[in-house]
C-alpha cells in the first residue's frame, strides 16, 4: 500500500531507513548453505532472507512450489507452511529470528516489517497463481 | 517496563484480531457498511478500486472468466472473510467477480482513508498488517500442494 517508500533492496527491510536497516541487520544471523542442503521452518525459527544463490520450495512429497532469489524472503510467519527450502546452488541466507522480531520496541519499525511481509506474501500468492 | 510489540490475538475478526476496543473504535471511523441483495455484483473483474472489504453477514461467490467469457465459480466466501486484500496491498486490478449468493452485509474500508489513518497510527497499522498477514498465509496454505 502507498504508505511507505522502498529504501532497501532486501524484501523484509525494504521500507526501513539506512539507520533502521543497520540496526536490524546487526540482529540477524548469517548462514552459508551447501548445494542440496534443506532447511525446515522448525529448525530456522525465523524469517529467511536470501542473500546469494537460489532456494527451492519443496512440498512434503517433494513437489517444487516456487523458487527464492536473492533479496527475497521466506518463512515469514512463525506458523509453519508445509514446505522446506532446498539450496539449488551454494547459497547464503540471513535469518531474523521470530524472537528478535517480537522484541522490537519501535512501533513504526514493526509496522514497516509487517507491511513488507504483506507484500512478500501477496507476491508469493500471485506467483503460485501464475504457476511459477 | 514491557515495551515489546507482542501481538496477542484478542478476537476472531479478520482485521481487528489484534486490536483493543479503542483501536477498533479508531478504525471504525473509516468503515462504511453496505448491504447487497442476493445475486448482486459486489466487485467486477478489471476494477481498479483498492478498497478493503469484510463480509459481515451472508455468502458470496468468487467467479473468474475465461477468454471466451465463460464464468466459473472458483470459491465461496462466508461471514468473517476478507475480500480485496490482495489489491489493497499490491495495486493491480480486481481479478475476480464477487457476487452475493444471499443478502450480504459488508464493511468497506476505503483505500485512501484507511491508508491516511494507518500512516498516522503505526501501532494500529502494525496490528492491521499482522492480521492481513495471517489471512494471506491462510490463503497461501490453501494453494500449496500437499
């Protein structure tokens, strides 16, 4: 919606100022993934931001249900969806844990993150609708 | 002192679920109630309108049209459902017809008025956006392969 202006490339931090971005970036954990490595929602327990590489969403019966490219996010909410993320190339992710997100105290910062998640979930639905 | 912005679910409303009575009163200021008779068009494919809508009473049919103009019902929504949340968040156009199956009472939240209110009240905005995220995730869950 037309309330905030995009200021960052990262889809979770898109509406944050440079200062807000640096503050939140410092709270994230960076993790490297090997080719073929698979991530579960339960194991990660946070919002995944892909920094490099490509991840594939895989349903429980291993049906591909979308890809994740650098700058995009997944595992947006603490309620799990029925898929895992598999590295189709060597990749690097940042994780903002749900606990870290809950501990944020600035309402505007929280609002900007929720708005960014609105956008990410909508885009994911649109891409699934279009068979991507 | 507890400063964290923890979202506790306080009711089952699709938009108000994290809001306290004062916050609900605040958002109700932009709400417009509208009644439709059965089989009336509520939303038509192609409309650019970005209003958010909540179905308070009744049921609606969600219909799409193919290139030949054949109309197919793809879903039915009932009381407590949100309509138009995708176009509220990302500007495209209405991608389905919404037609009342019964008499329907709906709440409209006009796009410009709602955005203006939320821009002034970040806590209210965070709670509304978080509620929308739950609805979007439910929609996504229904679309994913088993």
